[in-house]
C-alpha cells in the first residue's frame, strides 16, 4: 500500500486517512495505477520500454509513428527483430509495454486486452489518428 502523499507508512493515522478520503471524494487524488520503474539505461536498445506512467507521452508524440507491443514478461524476440529492421528510420519508435508490470489505460485499450498474449497497436504520427490506434 502506497502511503498518502506527504506521509510515511509510520505516520499514517486517522487524520491522514481522513485527508486521503477527502481527496478521493473530491477527485483530487490521482488514481493508483501499477507502473514499473524504468531506468534510462532500459531504453538504450532498439525497443523502447514504456510504463503506465510514460505511455501517453510516448505514444502521443505527434512527430513519430509508434508501434507498441502489449505483452507479458520478456520483450518478444520478434519485436526486437522488427526494431532492428527499423533502427535506421527516425520517424518510428518500436515500443514494448509489459502488462504484468503495468496497468493499461482501459480508456484506450479494450478490457479483454489482459486476456491476450501479444497484441500490437500502431499509433500513426497524425495527431488525430493518435486517438484511434490500429490493432494488429
């Protein structure tokens, strides 16, 4: 359990719980989403890793087409091969999103995404097309 902002787990008490519940009721407390921590070193290879916290900023980049693979566990070998083929193309990012370490935005992806193995989505560089990714 993540402590309330500005508190430690040792200082969580009735007052901090009351403050937290007030923020939830006022919708000023951001919802909790599981998001893996990614170090900069994780993104030096041909496949860029995306977390729940970085997903929107990566896929909505209007200057690039973004191919994202939603997967469980290790990055699929086939995705690494695709990334190597496109490594000279600067207008496309090949990305991976680990569903076992991150909560997907169910406003973008269908709820049954959690039941699938690997699914690919293409976010074209066109800003209007970013709202409706193409599923492969």
